[in-house]
C-alpha cells in the first residue's frame, strides 16, 4: 500500500462530521468467555441437514417441531439465550422468517435451508455485540463520529480493498447498467454501498485481509471487494421489504459487519483461497463467517477490536 507523503506532524484523517445525537461512547467488549462456538456451528450444520430433508411444503409442521426441539439443545441454546432476544425470541423469529419465506432473485437465501443457516450463524454477531447500540436511521449513520469516510481514505490510497457506491441518480444508474452490458464480468454484480462509511477497526480488518489476499493470489488478481458495510436499521427494513434476507437484529446495523464478494472470484480461480483466509480467521476467533452464496458475511469479534484499532491508528499515522 502506498502511503502519501506528508509534512511532520500532519495527521491524515477524514474531517469529522458533527454528530446529530449525543455520542454513545466506546463500546465495552463482552468478556472473552462464552458459549462454545465450534459446538454451535457443528450443531447448526447438523440441523441444516435435517431441515433440507423436510423442504417440501407438506413438511411445514414437521419443520416447526424440529426447530422447536433442536434449538433447545445445549450447544444451540447457549448462544441463542445470550442474544438480546433470548432463546424464545430467537426461536419465534426464526419460525416467523421461515413462514414468511418466499424465494426471489434478490435474496441471498436460495432456499429454506440457506435461510436457517444465515439466521442462526448470524446470531453469533448479535451475541458478541449484544450491548452495542444500533444505528437506527440513515441520518445517524451519515453523521456518526464512530465512522470514517471511505471515499476520503480511498482518494489518499489508504485502502487495500475495493467497493462501489450506489448510484445517486437516474443518470448514474443508467451508466452502471451500460457498463454491465458492455463488460459483464469486469466488476461484481452488486448494488454497492449506500453508506460509504465504516468503523476504524473494520477498515483495519479489511486492509489486513486485503494485504493477505494479495500476497497469496497470482499477479493480476483483483483486490478484495466489499459489497456491504454499516447499515441503519431503517435501511435494513427497507431491504427486507425489497425481498433481501436482511436479518434483524444485524451486525451491519451495529457497524461491526461486512459482506465480501466471493462468487466473482471464481473467474480468477481464487474463491477458495479467499474462503480459506476467512475461515482461518474464524478458527482463530477474530471473526464470525456466514456463507451467503455470492457474498460471505463477516463480523469482527469484540476481542479483536483493540489490536485492530491500534493497527488503524498506526496506518493513519495517528
């Protein structure tokens, strides 16, 4: 990564926008001890096999019984009971999501099994960050002092990953549609970021992943591509109305989650390489990973925030 030259004492950093609400202060990470996440993920994998075997419409009642029974097992209950909704709330939410599920091209949940996988694995995020405050509105995201401006960092060559923003008007949408027709595989097929902002620790994580990905892939491989970052709860519900599998509550609405493009890297033969990097970090306890098909969802663990905050400040010269 090229760091632009600067005079002694100069400190780069995006100009801070005034907060619209009283600053919420630093988030206190939960204690390092907690449920056995390896056991939880294994139990989820076993449950998915059973859900897949009951995929027909005639099996609705059997699926409900299965979910009700399996979520009470210790490996699953330990995580779900530690989320803000608790075990009962998580169970009822999952059953409601399954009852309302309608497959569509926008949703990352290709079927009911995928829906259950995305919901249950993403509960690790909200268990980790159960005491964090949600970004409720679009205005709050745009003006929060807890977030930094990615465009500002990108102009100064301080990012090791790529993203695109959502077009702001009809002309922008038309230009993007034309580019996709002319060069269909030049970039991932993603709507782009509505909010080009992120927590400092998440920027440091993505920069670290971007450097590692570049180091282990052949020359000419495109950089790591981020398809989603922080969202407001207001936007999360907007996505749900459009048919996306946008879970509630979500690590995106807490600012600690990101989605990384995976499918596009099949063109370059490095999708499995990126998957391996992410799963290695999950095994180390640094992130939670959820396979959502075209993109993989990741969420930063509270225990990794201090190191990544120091890494961000070192990179920015703060």
